[in-house]
């Protein structure tokens, strides 16, 4: 039996940059907080907590803070969070992914010019909430094709369409196609980051060959859930796990290829643990 890793998997640039930022501050001996989990991986957050890093879960917790260094999570935040940090005179260390920052700049500019912003992504996801916060006027979040079909822009408004950086690449283009057929006056900016597209493409290619697929990542990770959806479309025996402890495989003898992929917030050591376990035990 062969065990094969997807060509592109694990930590992306933005996640690595954010995690490295936290560890750099730990070395400096500071009293460190992150606004929200620094990335959507429970194992990473747990390890940082063991080193004294505390997570601020809400705006109210931030407003109650009087001293310390606050690191902005990779997903970014709305402008009001920066304002609170200034008002509280707290040190702000911004680890927002540069690809997310680009979206903030786009929606801020386009909304200031009077355009209606459409964010294709998961409502309630911290990246999407942060992006909407940078809009100067109205904005709409659309999660899927049915919502896109039912959407109608405000009368007389041009729309600017952007995407959550980890959104499903094919679904985004399907939604844009719907808008095109409806003849909307629109500006479309594909803001799905290259790492997301590469991971989705390599996961799909591997899943199409595999008898079994294992997808590793945090249960709250949007990009990992999308990898799971993509793999499940190609491979009926697809498993979503957070750590090796979640792996419950009973592989028939007919299995010839087990594929492994992982979300953008999954550390290499977790990937290696799963890979080695499957190779040794099956």
C-alpha cells in the first residue's frame, strides 16, 4: 500500500508568518495576547497557551485590558479593533495575512467610491467579518450558489465582488458566472490566495487517484473544510481529522493508495505523525 502526500499542503505563508510573529514576541518576554486564535488550529493555539499566550475572544475582553501586547490574528480585524487598541494604549503587533490586507484595501476603496461590496465567503468567519468592517457603505456576504442566484444589487449600484482568501475556487467562478448572466454592473477581483488554489487543486488530483483520503486540520478551519468537501467529491472514503487521536481507519486489503492533505493551519509535525502511523500500521 502506498501513502502519498498532496503536492501542496500544510502551513501557508500567512499562517507561518503569524505563528512566527507570536514566537518572536515570546522570545522577547512580553505579556502576549492574540485577538482571537492566531490561526484556526486548536493544536497550535494549545501549544502557544502553554507558553503563556492568552487569547482575547471578544471586543469586551480587549476593552477590559489595560496592559500587554496584542497580536492581530492572521484573519485580520475590522478598523474598530485598531481604534480600541489606540484608546487603551496597548501595543499592537499586526500579523494579518498580506493577502487579507489586500482585500481590506480593495473594499475600503471601492465602497468609498459608492460601490456595493459583495463578499463571497462564509458569514461569521473572522476573515469575512473583518473584511465587511472595512466597507464604508453597504455590503453583502454570499456563501453559496443559491444565495448568489437570489441576490439582487441595490438599485443603481455597481457591485465589487471579492472572495474570502480560502473560498472554494470553482464555486467562486460559478457565482461570478451567475452575476455575468444576470448582467450586473460589476468589478470582480479574485482574492482567493494562490496557496488556497494550489492546495485545492493538488488535493482534488490526489483524491481522484486515492482509495482513501485523510484531511488533517482544525475543526473550525474554513480552508480545511473546503479541502474535505473537494476530496469527498472525488473519493468516497474521505476522513477529516484534527490529530492522530481522531484517526479510526479500518482499511480493506484492496486499498492501494492512501492520500493525505492538510489545511493551511496544520503544522508539519501533525502531518508527519499521521503519515508515519498509516505507513507503519497498515
